[in-house]
C-alpha cells in the first residue's frame, strides 16, 4: 500500500512537473516539506521548532556530518555512548575528534561518568529513545542531567532519535530537544527506517543561531535535495499516509519481534526484550567469541552483528545484535531456530556469568 501510494505521487510529479524542478532550489529543502516535518515532530516527539529550523538531508549520517563540521574542530573533545553506533564513531574518529567513551547502563548514558572523565567536552552524541545497540531508553533523570551539563559546559547534544517511531508499550519520553529550551540540542532524524533506506531523506533540526552555519555547509556539499521526491513526501505527510503507514508498520514489526524472541529461547542466550525499535540484543552466556559466532549465524542465513566490536572502551560485553524489520515473522523465526540448534551443539565456554537472566 505504501509503495503504491508513493509511486502514484511520484508519477504525478513526473508527468506534471513544477517549474521549480528545472531550477536550483533551497538547500534547506522545500518550505512546504519543512512545514510538514516540523508539525509531525511536534505532534509525535514533542520537538519545539519552526520550519526554518528544519534542514532536509540525505539521512541521519549526513545530518551528523553537517553538525560535526559546523560545531567542532579536530582535537575537540566529545563524548560517545559506549557501546556506540559504528558509523557515528567512525565519523568522529575520521574528523580527528578526541573521543571519550562513556558507559551505558540500564538508564542510558552515564552522565556522571562522562563529567568525571571529560567535563570540558564540546559535544555528546546520544541515541536516547532506543540506544544503539543495547536498546535502553535514556531515563528522564539522565536527560535532565545531560541538558544541565550541556548548558553549564557550553556543549552541544547531538540527539539521534533512532527508532523513536516504533514503540510497542507505553508512551515515549519526549525528545531531548523539546525539553532543552536553550538551543543546546541538534536533533537528527530520518525516513530511512520508517519508509525505505533507498529513499534517502532525513532532517536535522538546528537552533536558530546555528542555522546559517549548517546551511552553508549543506549548500557547499550537496546543493539541495531532490525536488521531485520532496513534493511526493510532502503530500504523503500532509494527507495522512505517513501516519497510517507507521501504524501498519508497527504491527508488522511487533509480530516479527515476538516471533524472533520465541525462536531464540535457550539457555545459551540472554535476550533483552525491547519495548521499542527494530533490533534486540542477545547476550552470550559466557566467554564465546561473538564475532566468530556472528559469522556462523550469517552463514546459516541469519543476519546478525557482533556486540563487542561496538564498544570503544576496555569493558566489552559479548552478544549478538539482531534486527527484525523487513522480515516475515515465520522466515525470521526459522532462521533463528536454525542458529539456536547449532549454538546448542557448541561446547560450553569455561567462563559463565551466573547472574544473566534468560528467556526459557
């Protein structure tokens, strides 16, 4: 249904093109689209912004790159979550920033640890709605502590609101941007997870005093977004198709999550049941090599990632990061069962953590 509607909208703009499609356009994106994005973010995430604070991008990665280049210089200290989204970590390393890994626990990033390790950090990158990869939600107490630190330190929070649309239980916490009030948060979002990765549309919401700086970098690197796709997306949002799509997708994703959890039940895995998002973490029971095990899983047709390489500091937990979006529940469950059958035939490692909680 979603693809059919979007194809119809794209075809309309291809067969009846606007004059603006034949000219260079606003690097921030069309104003009509930014109006719709701002309205959606206010209603769904509590983001407080005007359309002129929204800059359309090709996805979260481009938005993060724009923010880093607008705010930071090589050698500037930054915090990252530990473990962290690999592409963000690679961007920070590649731009010469002094990265400080800050541990993540059941409440999200440990702000006190970050302050103790590097109180003078210029920025922090966080995934507060659904931390990648551990899946925890940043508690309200930690959110307020993080904002207090940023205000006092004159630092910026790079908020990647990853997977916020896919919540399965209870109301979501508001975005950090909406509770900031002093322009310390740069808010990053994408349509890649909600529509299609190949669609290549995201957005960054910037404080007013940073808009021209970010927009200049956007103009010099990518000129402006696809006007054809912008117009189709504008109608898709305005006419309620996006909200209806999210409701349908949330049901499909939850069914896939539930099927995966059931298929992973065994004594060798400690599965964290996510209340939100498109992936879960299955921690290993002992000292297994999660990198090697992930390779074995992929050879069986079960696409997973190892957890330990996503850590930046010395403390590394071992496990598997498993996505459950884009798969039929029965297909996903069958692949998981094949993997579990093989896992249970492998020798038990010497070191086992007796405190792990298991799904049995």
